[in-house]
C-alpha cells in the first residue's frame, strides 16, 4: 500500500496511517528491566566520601529488546515478544509491564535457573549518580533449546522481525540456528546475490546487534549499529575526536559486506544517523539525519525507539529515506524526556504537527541567522518549489546541509509556483510544503518568498553558501552576482534527473501511486 500519495515526506497524519496498517512485528532478543530511582542528596555517608541518596521515587520500564517491543506497541503494532527471563520478581514485573503495554508475551520463557537482567539508575536533581547492573550470566542450555522451538511459530504471519542481540546470551546456539533456518537464504548463491529467500515471504528483517556480523548469514534488510559497533564491524578502531560521518562513508562498502545487510543505518547519538546502501546503478548511496538533542535530560533507550519506528515504517512500504527520517523524529520525542521512554502514535503526530506553522518571515529569519552567526555557525541557503517531495529532493537537501551548520530552505509561494510551473501547480499548498520540509531533520529553518528570484532574501540573509541543484553552472544563475557581492559562495549540487517532480506526477496520474524507493 502506498501511504504517501503526493508527498514523500513527514506529515502529522502519517503515524496514524501507519497504526491503521495493524502490522505484526516479532521482536526476538535480550530483555532487561530498567529501574530509575530518584531522590534527594543532603549529606555524605560516614563510611566513605559517597553521597547518601534518600530515594523518593522508583520507576520501572522494559529495557533492551523489551523497550523496542513496547515502542512498537505504542505505535499501533501488534507485537510478539520472544525472550528468556528468570522466575524472579524482576522477570514477573517485566512481563507485567509488557502485557500492560499490549505486547503479546506468550513466547516469553521464564526459567528457574535464570536471573532477569536489571539495570537500575540512581539519580538526584536530574543527574544519574550510579547504575547498578545485575546481569543474567550464562543462559541455561535447556532454556535456549525451549526458546528455539518457539521461533517458527512466533514468526508465522509476521510482517517484520527485529533481532535484538546485545550479547546477554538469549540468541546463542540453537536460537541463532533456528533464526537462520527460518529466515536465512536457501543457498549460498542466493545469499551472495542478496536475493530474498522464499521462506522469508517478504518479511522485513532488521538486525540491531552489538556484533552485526553474527547475523550476516540472515542477509537482513537493515542493520542498525552505532558508531563504535560499526567500527568494530569493519575491524578498525574509531579514533577519538574523529568526524564520524566521513568515517562511516569511507567504510560504507565494508559495512554492507560485513553485515550482509541491504542497508546499514549507523546511529550517531547527538549527530543523528547515516544510512548507507547500494543504489540502483551499483554505486553507494547515503542519507543523513540530524538529531534535535536535549542536553539536560537523562534519557535512555532512544535507539530502541528509533529501531521500532524504522521497522514499522519500512514494513509498511515507506521509502527507506522517509522511514529513517520518521524514526529520527520518534527518537527526538523520547530524548526530551527523562528515563526509559516510548513514543506513541499521538506523540509522534503531535511532534510532526509542531512543524506546521514554522515558516518564518524574512525579518524573523534574519534575527535567527544573526544569532547563528554570533555562535560561529556557517549558514547555507537553498530554494525551490518542493511541491511533490521525492528522493531527489531529500538527497539534495542532505547535500546542502553538509555544506555548513545551518540549512535555510526558501520555498516559492503558491503564486510563484503557478507562474513557474503552470495553472495546475502547486499540488500542495505552501503551508503544507513548508511543514513537510521543516520536519526533515536536515532543515533548520523554512521561509516562503514571492519574488521572481530569491535575490532580495539573499541580500537580507547573506548566507555563507547559496546552494542550487540542477544542471546549472554558477554563471547561469542570476543569484550568483548577489552572493559574490558580499563574499559568499555559490555551490551547484548533484542533479538527479530521474527523480523529477514532473515524472512523479505522471506516475501518480497514470497509476494512482508514486514509485517508492
């Protein structure tokens, strides 16, 4: 089903539409009970120079793979959770929390010789002082055998499976063998060619693992390592202080080969994410997202939220770039809250709705730009109609963002689009276009202009870089003289002719649906 009829981007209605899809997703992996104990510190203990925390509040939440499961449930997914816990108080509490969240726990195995993994954080005044970990240790072999027998049934009818392997032992031995038997390629030839197994039946396979190479034999659709895990995956040490995005891009081919995945989404915490995959012509394509972090909150589990939203969107048929952008938006919701949290359908819609009225006037924008300059940030300006957003647009805006620190997008007004494109355009009103563009993580500010060219806006803002996409040269642009007059730079970005708006509209009119990428 094509969920994006005329905007390949983020809109407030999208999370609701995804929830209506009623996708079935199975999560298999290491379960954790997270604890957040908060209190007051008024003195130090006599035995050692350590603060005494008078605990005033105890909160508990599913963690690890269990957090991924509850995030999916909060987004309207029918979730099946497969894991091993102990027959202890923590295991019982974790199971109850999952059931209350609407997660199917029929395939959770409670074993008498297991200790449920717990991670309790002790905090005061918003600052985590200590974390207490009680880990499961070795998982009993008979527990692994019993869990392996549940795999095939748990996957029956699922639209997607997320393998959450954090090294706690749940996915060892017979469990890993069972997953490879059910989901892996039928033969090595198909694996080498990246051909989906008929046994998989179109099921999306996502690997979220500390060591993704363990699951290369699955030929997963997506692997989601963080920067350190990506570095280990290609057998190198990530140098301290190194720019992580260029590092990932330089090792893109190795990441894809070592993980066996069709696409690798490297999560970079405050720096967002970088997706690498093979394009249709065999070249390596990348897509970047930028996080909107919150420095004062002690948040945990945003990566689980990201993986959950990514799996839902991709399993529903959304383009990979749109799926990653939506997942970034979901992660941005939870990092603004303390503790282990989830992002619901309503919260994600509300977050996207906040971008609906974000188009600034030229005067407002000039004040924002001035403030950015005082912080030493480099300003990039680009402009266009952006009527029917497609992959060519998002790739272009990603490239523009990487030319500086702050990306400003100037949209042609509705009347301006009609003058340029004809009486049947724009398809989307300027307020809708502004909201969709503003929701992209690479975009910092949006404005609308009605003049024949953006030269008046350029003269007001004086961006460090004016970026333009297309088969132009700087000499062909009327804006070049205005930019160079104050010492700015004009940069021409890659032209992607096969992704023109006209072509997308022709597909919509002829088939009723755009082509997803």
